[in-house]
């Protein structure tokens, strides 16, 4: 699911994606400045897509601060690819 450069999209919209797309394996929100760690929390809630997510691209999302592998694997146990703002 790609939402790259959709500047109006932020945490509230991604909480809906997390709730409605429970089989989601790939999510790219490249360049969305309205995305924060709250999106990671929403994706990781039980019953949402966090258990299936293998690829997450938050490059350019400067308000996403979580980047430690251990913490991300706790949230998303199947995560194999994570791209972030450096």
C-alpha cells in the first residue's frame, strides 16, 4: 500500500488503514510529514496489520523517532525491511 507524498495524510488516516487493512504486508508513507510514532502504535495494536507487516517505509517522515531494530521487531515481528529518515 503506497501513500507516498500524499501531504494531507497523517496519523488519523493511517489508523484507519491499520484497522481496515489487517492483511497489509507492505506500507510506504515516504515523505509524509504528518506521520509520527502514533502511526507505528496504531499499526501494532492487536488485531491490526502489525502482525503481518514485513516492509515499512517511513523515509522522509521526520516525526517518526522509533528506529531501533529491537523495538521495531517487538511491534512488527515479521518486519524484514524498514526504511527511515536518517
